[in-house]
């Protein structure tokens, strides 16, 4: 009788254990920290699955390349290629920066005689503009901003502020229409952007907000459209309507006169 009871208990245990679903382990998100010396990966909490529509909105808002899929994990890719081997040399960092040739040329010229351009207050002021995307001009350059968020070393941090200033003002002055339509960031047109002048003003401790004034469209419709876009986004408006409103904003940028000074 005792053996029979033990046999029944064993069967019940097997049935219960077989029906119990083992918890599945979620794949971690990772951040490859820019300029990390050892390339260590830091795990962060996973985000919930998003719908196809939400993904489309994310592309419109955050820019192509904000995250790149690497081995089934989302990682922020370092915009300084091979930076972990450069030991902080600013000239080598600029030469190995994932940027357009004219952008690297301007940065090399600006940093030729300076190890640092930005002071603490300027960085704080500019970071607020980027955080709010005040003029909706981050466009396809979101990954540079992602690198800025996770970089702590100099001169990488200083260079990231400089390249983002050039890109952000360039997008503000010429618009991001092509990027919105094609999810591309190759529309850069810089002929009327006084890049060296802007970086020189940064080195002279100029107020960052004032550097934007000549490039902000003068039409009242610009600020109104930005407010409407952000309200629509908060209300989770359909992606196509949101895209149309964003195109309207980029068309206003393109129609605006170029800045009065060109250097």
C-alpha cells in the first residue's frame, strides 16, 4: 500500500511539473558605450513590443540609424569608428568620425589650435535644445545625439557637441524634407552655413541660443506648426497625418530666406 501511494505521488508531481510553464528569459537591450576602451556591453531593461505604426512614427521622429540591430539586440553604434584605439587624440577622432567630408574638414580646422571649444553652460544650453528637439531639426542625426547621451570622455564629448551644432543648424536652414520622405539623411546642403564662424563663436563663449536666431524661419506659421505637430504626436495621431504635418514644417524651412551673413 505504501509503495502504491508513493507511485501515485510521483505521477502527480510529474504531471504538475510538466504543465508548469517555465518563464522565458527576455533578450536584453545593449548599449555599446562610445569610446569604451574594452567594448563592454551594458544591459538595460527591454522595452515592450511596438506596433508597425509606432515603429514608423519612431523613424519619423528619431531619425534613421538611431538604433541598429546587431545580433538580435538593439545597440547604439559608436560614431567614432575605432575610437577605442585612438586614446582620445582629437585629430584622429575627427578623421575617424562617421561624418560627411565637409563636416570633418570644418572640425579639423576648428580644433587645429584648440583642444576644447564648449564651456559647461553652452553644453547645458545646447543639450536642452536637442532634448526637446526645439526646432524639429534633429532629423536623421539622432544617433549622434544617442552617442552624446552615453559619452563621458573628452575630447569626444566636445566634438559631438560641435558636429551636432553643424548638423542641427544645417537641417534647420535647409529643411529635412528628403529625410522625411525617404528616411534618409543625405540631403545635407551646407553652402550657406558659416560653420567655422559658428564654432569660433562657441570658442568665444557665445550664447548658443543666439547662434540659432538667423536660421529660424521668420514666419509665424513655423512655430505654430511645430506646436501642432507635438500636440498631434501626444494624441497618437495616425502616422500619415503626422508625416504630412512634418513635411509642412520642412517646407517652411526650405522657403525661408538664407541667413543674412555668410562666412
